[in-house]
C-alpha cells in the first residue's frame, strides 16, 4: 500500500517529529561532550607545599603582614638555633 504524503513521503507531523528528534540528539551529544571535557579540564586547588623551608614560610608571613618585625626576628632567631 502506498501512502502519498508529498514529495519526500513525510507528513508535516513527521517533519516536526524529525526536527525535534534531531535537536534532542545533538543537544544530548553536546551535553555529553561538554560534561566530559569539563571534568577532565577542571583545575583543582594547587597542592600545599609543606616542603618549603621554615625560614621561607616565615619570610612570606612577614611580607604579607601576618606578623610584625619583632615576632619575625624572634622566630627567625629561634629557627636559626635549631639548625
């Protein structure tokens, strides 16, 4: 049996359904690709470098203003005595 729905054999409903299916397919494909690339390219916070020398850490804290000059000198002298 032959159903004559036009030159391509599809009715208007078939065309609308086809467009919806294509949009859903490519939208889903795009979502999968973006999710996969996002998970592989996310940057975590850098690991803490606890291997730095204590005097370097002390100097950085002094430079940031976390400790004053008196505390810096006292701690530096205390660390120098340990070595």
